[in-house]
C-alpha cells in the first residue's frame, strides 16, 4: 500500500519530468516533459502522479497534500500565462488528460476547455476576437464534461448537435454560427441539469477537481479492466493526470489539429504519414466527423508550420531512436505539440524499422532485437490470401493491420461475441468502432470499418491486438440497424454472409478467398533467400534480425519431432537437433495389433514374439530420423503414456463382444482384450501406470526400444552417417527407477556395439517432470547424463490439476478473477514450477557439472518462458517445428538483454 509521507511529491511541472518517469508520470506525462525539455513547443502544464492515484484508489479520497500542491502548480501556471483559470475577462483554460504507464483504451477521455463558464465565455470571445469560437469551445466543454465526468449519455448531446445542424440545413459543425452555438450551450446545460439533477459547474476549480477525480475513477472502469487483463497489465499501477494549458485549433481556417507518424506504421517506410483537419479541436481529427486531409496537404495550407513539424518529427525520431506518433495543434499559424510516444506498428513494420534504424546508425543489433518480439514473428508466419485465387472484390479500404481474415459478416459487437462463442468465425463490420466494441473486436477474425483512417480507433486497436483490419472502406455503405452492407453496384451483404478482408492491401472480398503461406514461412522453409538483393523487403528484414539473434544467443533450439518429415522441416527452420522424439505414435496404426498382443501375452514366449515383431519397425523409424538429423542430437523418449491408450475403447469393445455373443460368433480374442482393457483401466491415467513404471513392469519393452535405437544408430554409423542419439527415460521420480532401467539399457547397448563393431556414444538421461524428481535432482543426476524438463507434466503435478480437465472447466474463471495472468500451460509459472526447474538445474549441475539441461514441454516455444530458461542457464529449449523461429528469436533477445540491449517497451 502506497505510503503518504510529508516529503512525497504528487505534482510535477512539465519541466520537471522526463521520458524515463513513465511509472510515476504515465506515458503521456513523461513524454510531454521530455518534449518540453527538448525545447519543443508544448503548452505549459503539470502532471499529477500515479502515486496520488494509488492513494485515491486505496483510500477512496485524494491525498491531503494534493490539493495544495495542485494549487501551487496552478498558480505558477497562471503567473506564467498571465491569466487565471476561468478569469472572466481573459480565462486561462486547460485540458485534463488521463495517462497511465501504458496507453489504455477505456481510460477517461480528455476534457478540453476546462475553466470556461457563463462568466468567462464572453471574455474568451473578446480576447480571441471571435465569438463563434468562444461558444464552440464552451459547447465542447459541456459536452465532454457532461459525458465523461458527469456520466450523461453522450448521444443526447450528439442528437442536439445534429438537430441544430438539421434546423439550419447544414451538414458540418463549422457551419453553425455563434448564435446557433449559444443556443446549443443552453440546450446542453439543460440536458446536464435534467440528467444529473445538478447544474453544470460554473466554478473553474471545481470543474478541474471533478475532472481529476474522474480520471482516477476511470482506472477501474470495465473497459480499462478488460484491456489490462488482455494485455497482462498489473491492476495496481494507477494513472497519472495531465493538466495542460489549452491551445486552440478551432480558431478558424488558419488553425487546426492533426496526428502524424514519423514513418508508416504499416510498412516502416519513411515519408509523411498523418491526417490534418482545419478549424478543429482535439479528437475531431480521428472521430471522422469531417473529412480530414492527408498530412502532406498541410504544406499547402501552412507552409511554415509544416516545415517546423517535419523538423520536429526528425528531432523526435533521432531522440527516441524509434518511430514516434504525434498529436499537434496549430493555433493561428503557431504549431503546438500535444503528445508523442513511441508508436505502435504492425509486426512487419517492426522488423523493417528495426533494421532501418540499424542502417541509420541510430541503434545497434542488440537494441534491434528488443524492437521486435517473437509474437510479432509468429504473426508474420500466418498465411495470406492466394493472389491467384479467383476473387469477388467488393471494395477497398485502408490497409490498417495486416493478415488475411475470413468470416461471417456481423454488424455489432454483441453478435460477434455470441457467434464466436458458438464456434463461428466472424468479421466485425462497423461504420467506425469505439471502445464499446472491444469485446466484439476480440471475438472477431478481423475488423472492417467504412470510416476513419490509419489512426482511427479500429485501426489502432486492431494493430495492438494483432488483428486483421481494413478501415475507411468508404465505398461500402454499412447499415448496422438493418445488419447489412451495400457495395458499389448495389451488391448487398447481409449478416451471416462470408466475407474476406485483406489487412495488407485493404481489399474486401465477397465469399471465402483461399490462403497461401506467408513469404516469411517460405523463407524459413528455404524457398526464399533472405540475403538476396532482390528478396522481399520484409523477408530481408526478418533474415537480418534472425541473423542477429542466432549470432548472440546462448540457448540452442531443438525440435519436438517424431518423424523424418517433421525433423527435416525443423532442420530447415533452424533446429539444432531433436529435443523430444515421442515414440508412442510409433505404436499406433497397423502396429496397434502388435501392442495388443504384447499386452495380452500370457507367457514370456508370446511377449518376446510381439516385441520381436515391433523391433524392426521401431528401428526403421529411428534410422529415418537419425538420417534427417544427421550430425545433430536426437533425444528419443521411451514409451510414456499408459498402455491402455493403445487398446480399443472399452465401450466399443463391449458392444463388439455383446454382438458376437448374440450372433453366436467366435469372440475369444475380443473377450480377452476386454478383460485386459478392464484390468488396465485407470481412474487417473496421468498418475497411473506410465513412463518408467511401464518399463519396469513390462519386461523387455524398454530393452526392445533401446535395442532399436542402438541398432539404428549402428546402421547409420556403418553407412557413413553421424547419429547422436540420446535415450530419455520419462516420469522418473527416484534415482532407483533410473538405475534399474539404466543397467538394462547399458547391457543392450554393449551387446549391439559388440555385434556391430561400433562405438555408438549413446547417452542416457531422464525427464524431470515430477516434483519429487526435481527435489531429488542431485541424486538423479548420478544416473543421468542429461535432464530434460517436461514442463507440461511438471506443471500438472505441481499444481495438482490435469490440463485436459481444467482448461475447459475453470481456467477462464481463474483468468477473469486474475488468479492467473496467463495460463501456466502457456507460459511457465516462474514462481512455482519455475523455481523447481531452477533448483533442479542447480542441484543436477552440482552433482554432475557437465550435465546437459534442456526443456521439452510446449513452454520451449513460448517467448516469456524462453527468457526464463535462458536466465536459469539451460542449454536448449525444444518446441514444435513451427515455433522454432520464434524460440530462436527470443533466445537471441534474451541474450541481447544482458548485453546492453534495453527493454524499450
Ligand atoms: P488521448 O489519450 O485519447 O490521446 P489526449 O489527452 O491526447 O487524449 O487528448 C485528446 C485530444 O485533445 C488530442 O487530440 C489532443 O491533442 C487534444 N488536446 C489535449 N490537450 C490539449 C490542449 N491543452 N490543447 C489543445 N488540444 C488538446
Ligand atoms: Mg492523445
Ligand atoms: Mg511427461
């Protein structure tokens, strides 16, 4: 709980902060301070810290010192500006802006023009020499304040505004004159009084204090909470509040407001990217109320401001050494910077920008690795639309967030969520989205809007979520009430009809368009040369970043693969061996019958015969595998799952037996099988007869597998190959189990070596996947040359739940209640399972310093977990072939973090 001490400072002037104080000042406040200190034109102001917010959230009231501190900073601001907040003849106006460490939808919308009142509106008009402007500012204040601070339904104001336009026969707000706006102010005030039971507050300081408190309260709004859960942002950070003196973009055509990126957030290309709107204030530019112009047009509208803006953008890029996004306002030809931050970008742009910045000499390779993530790489490996497919083009919008999405058209969030819950893939189609659509966006494959640009809500949020999005497809007329969309030529798409949207080109198609692999996958497959001059720009960037990662990483990356085909692909994707070859798949299909015979065997002869029949088949599996992984280690796990998994289903079998009985057909075998199935049936198979336990009670089973491995290795060696097999014993809980299996295995290996005249160099090790194994790892290492952490089973046994049972039943509830930030099966639970891994690694190495350590659970391909395995000093991670590039990248990032690369996000 945050302590309030007398020394604690709750308010910082913009001149006092800097960009590294995001925890305290929030992202917006820290960057406003940074820009101020860079000498950029930022309207003066101050920031109330997240600490103040935390006190408020914990205790229900603002810290006592806050009021005085705010007064002191306000006075200083007033002095500097030469006018007092809300002063009747010349009012100082401010904006009250939320700003947490991470930008977050659902936080309180900014309220502009605070300080205006019935008393000061005339003063503002006189000072600006523009009565219309003053009334426009006042109506905006009441509208924003009414909605966000007082909780009045925003529609009521929108409707009144629309009505005023209709009455006058005009279409945009700029066509309303001072008298119209004055009437609207009266309307709005009446609405506030009616809806809230109190008059719109006329006291400037009260307006400000209420807005500050509303910002604090918005931290715990539903939308903010949902977003934090989604993004794994801790719930106790709190938000800062920025008080910023107003500058006015609504002072006429020589004024305006805009947003910009220092380079294209979709491709990374340098250029002029942004939107500008004349005679407008605040969010007008992204709200789609009037048509914006491309930023490049500003050069024509106001050459001097444009030039200054370009200059500032360069300053910011060089200073932040990254793509920045910017909000600015021009007040009668004077440019003001209102916000900047390191901008969001698409996955493809992240890779391109990282390499561009290296080329510009702004960052080094270690830093470049911190500018991309494994999750982004994974995104680039998604398939895209087949260019050769026959398509039915409906229209075209702005390519806002890449990917190829196909689904049924839905026109509201509720339907999107409902349909997706029942397993449908949906595309959410809206005129434009707002924060209320968040649930629907999450539930959809992709998002399509008919209005708004690259910086619209839909675009920004979709990019953040890694969702495909096409926005601003203006030729598509979206009618959410009638749940349909009309394309040029009168083609109507009703709710439920399949559409395909391409977030990389902005194209919208009717029906399902087939997809093809991404160029990045083609590159990993070795079908595209990333180093070639004429290679695809994205492929080139990925190739370079992967080269940085491979050059610096300590962790090796292996694959989980159990056939030659997967092994070969894994190798193309950069695997340095196989970390887990499961052998259970080798007992299925037509071989199942032999396993049945093994299980049913009454005496030794029968069993030996069954094993003998299996041996050559097993051996040939391994020969192929060792060939595909020639020269690299292949860890083969001896049979792990409960035997009954290889037997027929108990119900099916019972039916067969009953039928045969009824028909008086011979069913001797079925009956025996049924008895065996009954005998082997387990209540908790996961905790039953499996792994090393099987090897110890079914004589000859493990020996046969070891022999197959040894003979295969010998065959490869004699054929001139270079096999490196490692034999892995699963589910060991105590060193005695391992010792017994080891003795038998060593005997078999010696026999094979002697018979074939080879030295196989086979190693024997174990999985660490039971808490007892982890706790006695020091002893187990006596009998093991390597450990491979089976983090799936270890997670199950440490938590005492089985994945299949719990994921569907209570995991969502646990995630919603925040008990898990993320499923422990997805990302390793560092505190619990992780601390066992760490301790076992240490104890194992204490016994045997050259003990090889790896992990073969699915965590091996999970970005966060890879960082953990790097930290605890494992030698390798192993994951499914498709995740290998992600693991390589993350292993490189983890290593670079230690070498001066900073975690910039
Ligand atoms: P958000 O977090 O949604 O970006 P902001 O606090 O940046 O909200 O403000 C919303 C809009 O109001 C932005 O367009 C911003 O540039 C504008 N704005 C904020 N403060 C001021 C100010 N003091 N003067 C003029 N415009 C402002
Ligand atoms: Mg902003
Ligand atoms: Mg296991």
